[in-house]
C-alpha cells in the first residue's frame, strides 16, 4: 500500500493538537508580586530548623554570658543583666518576623554594648543575621547606633558591628532586589507563554471552523447528489442504485465523524466519546473495501486477548493500508492476514503495480503506530509476485 492517509488518522491528529478551545470571554490574568511577601533569600527562623538554630544560638550566648560573668568575678546583677540581654538579643530571631526581630536584636545589642561594655558573640551573630533577613532600606537606620557607639566608646565588638551592620543591611537589600527581579521576570515569562498558548488555540479553532464549514458543504453536496441521482436517473440498475445509496450513507457518516472530531476545537462543545475499534471490526472494514475491489481476511493461529494499545495499532494499520490500496491500486485484490503466535503478524498485500508515494505520510504514520505499541513495521513492493506488502510485527501480551 502506498503512502496515503486515512481520514480517521488525520482527524485524530486534529483532535490531539486541539484540546479545549474555549477562547472567547477569557482574559489573561496578570501575574503580580506583592511587596512584603516571602523572599527567596530568607531562611524562616520562625519554623523548623530555623527556630531550633535561633534557640541554640541563644543557649550559646547565655553560656558565654555566664562564663564571662564568672571569669570577671562581677556582681550577680551584672551577670543576670548580661544573660537577659543575651536572651533578648538572640531568641526573638526564632519568634518574630525578620523586621521586628532586627529592631529588637539591634536594641538589645546596643544596650549590652552601651551599658555593660560587653556583647556576646552569639548576640552579635544574631544581629547581623537579622539585618540580612530584614532586607529593607529603612533597616540601615539600625546600623547607625553601632557606628556612633564605635566612635564614642570604641571596642572590638563595637567596631566589628559598625563595619558589619551596614554591609549586612545592603546584602539583604540586594538579595531582596534580586528576588523581586526574578519574580517580575517569571511573571513576564508566564504572561508571554499564556499569550502564545491562547494565540495557538485561537488559530487552531479558526482553522477547525473553516475546515468544518468548507468540507461540510462539499460532503453534504455529495450526499445530496448521490441521493438525487439514485431517484432521478431513468433505467438505473439495482446495483447502481445500491451504490448511489452507499455513497450517500458514507458521505453522511463522514460528515458526522468530522463534526464530532472537530467539534472539540470549537467553543462550548465537548466530544462525544466512543470506544476504540478492535480487530473484531475488521470484518466491517473489509466489507467496505469489497465495494471497490476483492478483499479477503485470513486468520491463522489461536486468537488471544491483546493489549488495547496493540489491538488499536493493528486495526489502524490495516485501515491505513486498505485506504492506500484504494488510492494507489484501485481495483486491486487485497489480502489481510493475521498470524497469532508469540507475536502478532499483520500482513496486508495487494496485487497492484507496487509503487510507493514518497511524498505521503501514511507509511511513516503506520511505523510510528507500530513502534508506539512496541513492534516494528516494514513496507515495500513485492519483487517476486508483484504488488505491495505492509507487514507489522506486534507484541502479544495476554490480558
């Protein structure tokens, strides 16, 4: 059989590329970024591992404060105050939002340095982390007290915080700006993808409407003219009247199938789902083929239940091969053979001229069907006896 295309296959291609084309009265909803939303650079210190890390930092700070108090042999009040400031300068990182935690931790750190001249390492780390997580322009004001303190009462910790706090603030601002830029870019990409998708759906729907309107008109005229010829031709033999009637019935059936398959692309319609054909329906397929030429069905081996995908692939291959035979070898006898065994062999051979059309897509489509079902397909002229042969080998898996 030559490279042709069965009507059902082309209609299925239309259906697979379509989908749901409800395009009118639909708008692209803009994708927006809400200020103050979650940032990609944030580690949520209010939940899970973040809270545990904040509390661990608090324990380290309290332990350091206690050790400093004992080592310096200071008063109990001094030690308790240092421990309380250590707790206030670390634990809120795991309880409050980043901005609120930054304010409280900066205040606790400043008081500890200004009043006690001491700041635990854990509290200093918490201050820097909170400034990074806050990531807002106004947070830079929280770094000013440490700069002033480093000038007025210079100490190692005050100088370190005066240097690190502004850098931490701007690092947080930069991370927030990068997150915002990524969100805006993602929003633009989403809008662009949506517009492309809607444009493609609209074009498919327009093509489907035009195809339906043009082809439906011609098929309807075929049905009407066949019926008119059957009724108005004088002396028409019974066989001729039967053929005209069959032409009309076939045209109406094709029109119904086309409307059903293309209707899914049109707004507000749903396809009427029907069961996929099976190999038992090959008899009806060959009955249709016998209207124009001789056709035989040969079955060898014990039939076994097949996987639905394999059975559909075999049916469609036979259907396409018969269509090609009618197109490229009109009047040629066709044999369809099913050989059951470890594998299912489907052979379709005609006794026509045995030429192929390299510009078509039918043979490629049959090969794709066979490969999708886990099998192989070969096709070509038969050198010894003439004609054209299509042979597919498909797997047999009992269900």
